C-alpha cells in the first residue's frame, strides 16, 4: 500500500507542477485574473494533498486500514475538488458550462476534510 500511496503522491505533485506552470504561462494570456486565481486554488490544494500522501506513505505510525481509508478519501477528494475547479476555471476556453457540475467541488472538499479528520482520529487513538 505504501508504494501505491507514494506513487500517487508523486503523480499528484508532478501534475500540480505541470498544471501550475501551464496556468502561469499559457492560461495567463487567456483567463481573467479571477479565473486564473481559481485555477491556482485547484493547483495548491492538489499539491498540499500530494505532500499529505507523501507523508502518509512514509509514515509507519498508522495501520494499513487507516492508510487505505485516508488514501481513498484524498484521491477522490482531489479529483472532485481540484478537478472540478480546473474545469470551472477554464469554462471560457472550453465553451462548456461546467457550473451544473459545481456541486462536486464541495463534495471533494468534504472528502479532503474527512481524510484529515480520519488522520486526526487515528493519531488520537494511538496516543490513548
């Protein structure tokens, strides 16, 4: 499981850097300041959670079941949260209004919060 978590962390980190550079260079010319800021929010949260997964994969403090649950919450959370933000921020380029699908953004955020909550809970259980 650790290898899977670490590979996902690397993939999320790598794609966050690629998307950040793409936003800073290519999208800067075609998006509004607000759209670009929205896009950058997706990139930041993706990178934060790449680092979280890196920490999780290198951590021996949590059991396998907890790691698996946190991993799944983070992966789906990043796809829903950052993924929907990328789509919403670039709607002027694609011509497709993703706004009706905007509900997945808060669902993704809730999944990310849940991942941190599980992490918090598991750390608390170990301390007792």
